[in-house]
C-alpha cells in the first residue's frame, strides 16, 4: 500500500507540473490586452509599452513561465493586475466558500444516490425501482441552472423558506450558513445523485447475481444480512469511481451555481478575472481547481485499491 501511495504521489507531482505549464500557456490565449483594459482605449503606444515592460508582459514565454513557476515553488501566485490583492490571499478568502458548496453537494449526492440505488437494486422491477429510474432520468436531464432558478422561485420567493442568494460564513451564524447553502447544494447535487443512484442500482443487481451470493442464500442467511454485510462492499466499487468523476463535475458546475445564487466563491472570482483579463488571477484559480481535482482523484484511486485489492495490484 505504501509503495502504491508513493507511486501515485510521484505521478501527481509530474501531472501538476504539466498542468501548470498548460494553464500558463492557455491563459495567454485569452483575447484582448490587459494593458488596454488598465489604461483605456485612449492610451498611447509609449504608455502601453511602458506598462507591458513594468508588468513583464514583453518578456519571452519561457522567461515569464519560469518567473511564475519559481513563485509557485515559494507559495507566491503573483499579484492581481487590477488591484493590490495578492492572488493567493484572494483565493484563500474565497476557497472555503466553494469547498463548502462542493463538499456539501458531494456528500448529498453520494449518500442520497447510494441509499436510493441500493434499495432500488435490491428490489429490481418493483414500483420503487421504476420510480427511481424515472426520477433519476429527470435529474440527469434537468439543467442545473434551470433547477436552481425553479428552487429559488418556489422556496425562496414564493414560500420565503430560504434566502435567494448570498453567503454567510459559518463562524458568523451557523444557521444562516446552512440556510444560504441549502438551495445551491441541492441544485448542484441533483444530477450527481441521479447518476450515483443508477450506478449503485446496476452494481447491486450484478453483485446479487454472483455465485457466492447464491451460496449464502442456500445457507439460509437473511437477504438483508447478505446485502449489507457481503454484497455492499463489492457493489460500492463502481460508486467510488463515480465519486472521483463527480468532484471534477461539481467544481465545474460550481462556477455556474455561484453565479445563479450570487455566492462569493472561486467561480465568481474566476469569471470576473476572465472578463477583466486579469491573467495572474485566472492562472491561480484554474491551477488551484486543477490541483484539487488531482488530489481527489488520488484519494479515489487509493479508496478503489482498498475496496478492490486485486485492481490495486
């Protein structure tokens, strides 16, 4: 297991370096000149050239990348072009907002999806099973932003049960923190819960048809004991794989959900940076999101190896 962890960590370091190079190169393709955004359309050629030299934008690609990468190694993501904010500090002030949203949605989608999928898979063809298949199809097909607008209109505007937007830190008011995150988390988790439920259902049905399960039935062991004690671990292996994919998906969708609910997270920071052509801020936010996804996939690989030792070998 230790050898597997060290091997994965080595691959992760190489992958993060490749990602940093790709992120730096791709952000330079953002159309527009940030110096024109800073100086305005009436700026002279000399003013533009002077500012580009001051910001280091006139240096060759490899020099600019090396300066940026050397800063990364020292924990410095640079400074925003449009404010005096340090990129790392700006991200740190918002990262817990996005993590609260994504982790909350991941927990809801995994718990709800797994429970519903396991129950439906243990009774294939029943009314509950058919209802789960119908509702999961709706959940997958329904666009997240549309579901978010529906929830805000019904539970926020019509019933007044939840706030329609904004965010309150947990340290200020835990109840308001939960209240403000409830609708965004449900919106973000809906599609994931539907996918997990379908995956768990199919996995449980396949597992319950294996020979060792039939042997346990022949020995007179109760079906509920067989399901919980013997079949669930094997059935959860594909679900763990889906969890890794869910994290990448949730981080991507959180950009949209933060905009719908006016949540001050990494997503809204990234969108503003793109429109402002604030290159250091875009590079920092994209790199951070990528590193988080890589780390989560590492944890998923390790969990997959624990659940299925043969696959790990």
